[in-house]
């Protein structure tokens, strides 16, 4: 069965304390992976798309990487405004459905 | 604002009532998706359209659920005879290629 698992479920950091979030998947025929940010009561906000193992994308304090079995979202020197739930999702083909992990709830304290 | 919009943002209904939600996608996007999200979980796929054609439906979409996209623009999701287990956030997304962009969601509470 296709499965996407994120860890940890919750992560508490001090401002400036770098860390990584993990997204592992067992999916056949994977075409790529998305990372989203979701604030409470809002829809997911698109961050990155990764298509192939070894690919990396960066945006401000965030960097996403992809291997054949997992993806990491690295957060460098986080700020309180980075607090949110981070979701990863995989897809099989262009225009098709996404399969999401359960998310990692990140809290950054000043 | 040219993002995905959803209406209403919140809906409280009594068990057994019918409800209908609307989604307006980004104007140049030909694909439209519906997902459902419960507390502490990631979104779960329900169905999607390419233009006006409904191309895939999840097993989660029971016969009480129906979705339409009559002219390939906006879409509606109707839930008949609502149950307490239908309480969730209903999310709409649209795309023209790979990336899917989400709306703010409609939060449904069934009492």
C-alpha cells in the first residue's frame, strides 16, 4: 500500500536552532514530491516541488532535498514566524491526485 | 486576489441536512481537486476534474457525496444526509501542470 510518513509529529525549537523534518514514502511509480506549509485554519501553501533524487530547492530559511526513499526539509536559524504545520505530498503523474503525510507541527519559540 | 476561493468558509449543519460548497479555481487552471482534512491529519483526496470531466473519485467519496464542474470553471461539492463523521475541512485546489494551489477551505461542523 502506498504510504507517506512524516516525522516527528511535533517539533519545538528555540529561535535560531536549526533542525530537519523528514518525509519517507513507499510509493510505486513516484513522479515527484511537494512540500506545503499550513497555518491553523487555512489551506496549504505551496513551497517546493522535487522531481528526482539528488535535487535540492531553497527558499529563505528552508531547503528541501530528495532521495529515492525520503525527503528532508531543513530549517536554518528558524524564527517564530516559521511556526506552522509542514506537509509533504507525493504524486504519480501530472495532474493527478496527491497523497499527503500527516504533517509535522513546528513551533519556534523566541 | 487571483487565488483559489471557497464559499462558505464555515458551515454548521444538523445531521441529516444537505450542504453544498463552492470552489472557484485560479482562472487559467484546467484541473480542479477536492480534498478532505480532519484534525491532525494531512488532506485526503476525494475527486478531481480536468475541465468539466470528472476523472477520478476516491473510495472515500460515498454515494452521499457528489461533485460537479458544469462549465469547466467553478465546482460544487454536495453532501446529502450529513453525518457527524462528515465534520472536517473541505479543501479545493487547482492546477495547470504539476503544482496544486489550495484555497482557504470550508470548515463543516455537523451537530
